C-alpha cells in the first residue's frame, strides 16, 4: 500500500496503520510464537509479522459497527450502508448525468 501511495503522490506515514475488526489477526501478527492452530497458514502469509516487528505496519482495532470496509465486502442494512457511504462522501442519489438509458 505504501508503494501505491507513493506512486500516486500521497504522503506515507510510518508505521502504516491497518484498521481491522478481527482481534485474532491482530494477536497473531504481534506474537513471536506460532500457535498450533495457525500451523495451516502458509509461510508466505507470515511476512506481516516481520513488518510489524520492523515497525513498518501496525494494527488498530476498530469495532465492526465502524468498519467502513464492510461497505465493499458485505451486504449491510440500509442505515449502516448510508452511514458508511456518508463516511466516504459518496452521493446516495444518482444525478441525471450518471443515468444512462438503454
């Protein structure tokens, strides 16, 4: 993500903060040992632990009710959908210019 931000001319603050509502993934990224329940995870996925250790990335817990990414990944109730669309400043009503006739 930091490479992408750099390419499009956005400032990159270190450490890069990743907000998640999955407390298990946060715990797994910060522990030195691998739990027996995580042995199925491919080694290539453990690279995030190294970046957390180096201070390039940090995780921040965000409650599910405030996780704006759910707008793009889950079916949501109308009120929650509108709340997240407002967070992202997305227009909820189509304009005449955006409506195409078939």
